[in-house]
């Protein structure tokens, strides 16, 4: 077998194995990302929400992890929700404004 044929055969086998390796680690990587989004969003919301709870979008967008953080506003009654955006590159989070339950109700027209 010539050098070029052998190199091509090795490249084909390597390419066949890569998706399996990526799939095996991707479940763990997605779970780690979701856990980081949840922890950082809850920490960011702790200043405005008592005992915040996060619901994390399983995959987010291409560039951002996304979550809704909800709970009782500090010093007030009711429940609020904040949108949390997690930058997948920098791992920094930002929170949107406080959304009340009335604001979250969808209007059907």
C-alpha cells in the first residue's frame, strides 16, 4: 500500500471516530454548561430575588446560554422573573429587568 493510500485510509478512520468521541463528551459538556448557567444566573439574581430558581434553556442560542430566574422580589410581595443571558465565550451573565406575572401572561387576540 502506498504512503498516500495509507494516509488517506488513516484519515478516513480518524474522521469516523471523531463524531463518536464528540458525542460522548457533548452530553457532559452540555450538562456542565447548564449547571454553570444556573449557578451564575441564580447568584446574579440573588440581589433582587429571595431564593431564586432558574429554568435553563437546554442548549441556548449559538452564542448564549439562556435562563429564566424567578422568585419573590426582596422586600415586596408577588413573584418576578428575570431573563438571564450567559455569554458562552466569557461565561459572564447579565440580567434583564423584573417581569411580573401579569407581564408574562400571553394575550390572545
